């Protein structure tokens, strides 16, 4: 969910805070659960430059999956850095293995590979691995221009970003249709070269009456060509994932607190894919045969964490659901509970080597790493 705070989004998030108050009353007292499979206290925190790591992409670097490179979004804080000035956004990366305690992040990419372009603000990411470790294609939503959103296609070789192109047509109509883009899922086509992208659009004013209809929740782009949207009005779409090859997609329905199926054929949003969750589900990530679901318990505290201070606690949790048992009555399993002390508006969780999770937060710098039961 895009809670990024910039001058352009301040008023938007003030309204979100107002809207969140009645919704939060439904969750009062629902903060902690027991029997989590991962430790609440992180075993380490990966230092980031600044801003929240609202999404994380994972790239294996060796055949045994012992070393993993994480690509993250972060805000720069060094005015003398020729690649990224204070206040600008960049993609950073950090390597983590079963044994090491990672250092702070390093520069990975931004447009032009320098600080000359101010208009870059990464949000949702989707990485399609290549045929060998260290290779892949990373797709990144760029919301720096809210009325003309871009999607970057970044080729990766040897773990490094080697080429950047726009994955979407460079025209005003496409940029406007991508307004409010939040998360995406990229799938390699059968030709082995082109990609099919499905992007979610989250309506931050969706609880208000008299909103324009219909609101296409998804934008589908196949091999660079935007597809006709289904005539469907749905404003809750947040994270998105493809649980298996050939399967329908699954989205996180934020205000409903559930997962939903999405037709791989026409992009229509269908039935529930989970029972009701105790959290507002944010980003979804695949871990083998289960989906990791990160989210926040109190949306009012999430808004305060963004608008007032990143130090304000916002209890969050991570759940998992088996891909083979998706359905309206399936109750996800609690993996991690941050409570009041650990985690401030957790937005994403990815699996790491050695039965660990890396947890990114909307507005609070740092990535939490927690141990989990095998």
C-alpha cells in the first residue's frame, strides 16, 4: 500500500488518516496473538539509508540458495553522493547468507545512474529469475510522477543491474491508466523473452462516496502493449502474486482483510482465496508452496506512523497460507507477530536462507530479520 510521504501526497494521507479512524475501531483490542512460528525480536536489522523498504525483491546468487541478494527501495541521505542526493530515492541492494550479518545497503540503480534526475520514486517490485543464479529481470513501479506512472524493466546479470528500459508505452494515456499503481506481478511469456505484467491500483479514497466508477483494479500489459481492462469496480487491490505456474493470480484485498482470486485469462477479480485475516494485507510474496502475507493490525496507527513519526508503533504481523489450499474458508498461519515493540507498519516479508524472514516497513528505515522454526 502506498503511504509514501511527499509534498504531493501529504494531503492525500491526511484524508487517509481521517478515513482510517472508523475502520480502526473494528480492530480495537486485536493487537497480539500467540504461537507465532518466528521470533518476535529480530536477530538483526539491516541498515538502510532512509525511508521505508515497502517492498523487497529477492535474487538467489548461488545454486544452493545459500547467498541471496535483496533489492530494496530507500531514500538517500548523503548530499555529496554523486549517484543519489539527499531526499532522492534509489534502489539499494544487500547480500545475506546463512552465516553472515549483512552490512548496510549499497547503491544498485536509479535512472541515469546518477543524481541528475529528481523524478524517481520506486514502489512495487517483481523479479523474474533467469536461468542461472544472479540473473533475472526486475520490474519496478515508479510513482514520482503521480499522473504519469512509469514501470522500469531492469536486466540483471551477475547480480548487477546492467540495462534499464521502460516496460510501458511512453504515452500520456498509459501513464494516466497507471495512476495509483501499487504492486505488480511479472510473468515470462512462453517465447522466453517477453513478459506479461499485472499491476494493482489501490484507491486511497475508496471509502468515500461519489467516487468515479468503474475503478479498474488491475492494469495488464503484455509485451509492452496495454490490454483492455475488465468492466469491474474494485478499489481494495493491494499486493499481488501468482501462486504457481498456470494458476490464477491472487490479490490482497486491503479493506476486506482477505485474499481474492484474479482470472489469469481476463483479469477479473473473483472469489475469496482466504478466510478473514486479523491484519490489513499489504504485499504478498511466494515462498515455495506458500504465500507470505504482511500487513498492519491498526490502520490508524499506520497513518500516524507515516504522518507524525516513524517511531510510533504500529503493530504488524506476517501470515502464511498454502497455495494448494486457497479458498474462502482457509485460515492463514501466523508466522511473526511484531506487537508494540518490533516492527512499525510492516508491509512485506520475504524468505531468506536458514529459515529466516526479512521484513520491510512502510515508513521506518531498516529491514528486520527474524528466525523461524523449520
